[in-house]
C-alpha cells in the first residue's frame, strides 16, 4: 500500500527530527494503524493513552490485547482525582449532558489536563486524526504548530479515507475495538458515544446532543500555523 509506506516514512522523519516525540492514542481504528507502524518498525516514539475513567469495557480490553499483541506496554495517564471528585460533587456524575460548558469542563479534567502532563518535555506529538472525520477537522494539515503546548503536532493520516484505514487493519491483522463492528465509528467515553444509524456522519455518535461545530473535547485546538495536507513531513 503506497500510502502506508508514505506514512511510515513520515513517522521515521518525525522520530529523527524531534526528540522526544509522543503518540497520543485513543485506541481508535486510526490510532491502531499508527501504533502498528510505530511498533513494527521499532520507532523511538512513546505511545500513551488517556484513561478517563468512563471508557467502554471493550476499549480497556483492547489496551490489554494490544499490549499482548505487540509485547509492549502503553503509557496510561489518568485524571487528577481531586479535580474529578470536586466536579462530580458540584455538578453530578453526568453533568456533561446538561450543557456544552459542563461537557467541556468534564473533558478538560478527564482528557485535556492529563494530555498536558503526558506531553511535558516533548518536542512533538502525533495524532491519528483525519480530515474527513468531521466538520471541525476539514482542512486538517499533516503538520501544524500546537501553540497550546508549544510543540509541533503531526497528523500523519490527515489525508486518509476510512476505507484506507480499514484496508490496513484487515490486511495486517491489526487489533481493533470490537465496538467498530457494532456501528461505533468514533469511540470515546461510554456516556458520550453511541452507535451510528444508517447514513449518519462518522462523528454523529459523539456528543450527539450537541451541534456539529462544538464536537471537540479540547485536545485538538486548531491554530493558524499549519502546513497543507500535501506538505512534506
């Protein structure tokens, strides 16, 4: 697969040009593709994931399966328990259904703050985002500057289609979340993720009670300092 070889080359260049570099994996289909490339090529790229405390059991099981499959541990970062306890006591266990502001605050505690700790000391980080995933990701570049964390950010699969992601997984026997076989396209926290109905957008199952333009958790703030998707990495 020509595009797979191109992404592997991008990853090698990133690992050569930046140190340390980390890959933030949500254990979604795209992220399993990148993890497979990183681990099979023994690239010096840290792989970490965020355990929000509200993940699907299938997602936790996939983490264990992936670690056994590749013979390597993924780093796991958790929310600070004091901040989480305060939020739940003040607003309730499912406050995120009440307003966009409450949902974003929950994401801030469970995802954004742990991400900051995970990226501390890095020169660059890698994500599995694709431009076709949602309205908020249209025009997603392969490389951009993450002003929030002060480091380079790479989206090596930005120009991939969903079909190409699954072709890679199927042909290389890559572990993946079984919820994908149950019409879950984008998988996050269990209360904020549902299966898709026929014809729905790939991100329709995330925060389905919100408008499409608000459907990001804060992990991926878009900035103006970006390179186009066909830029060399």
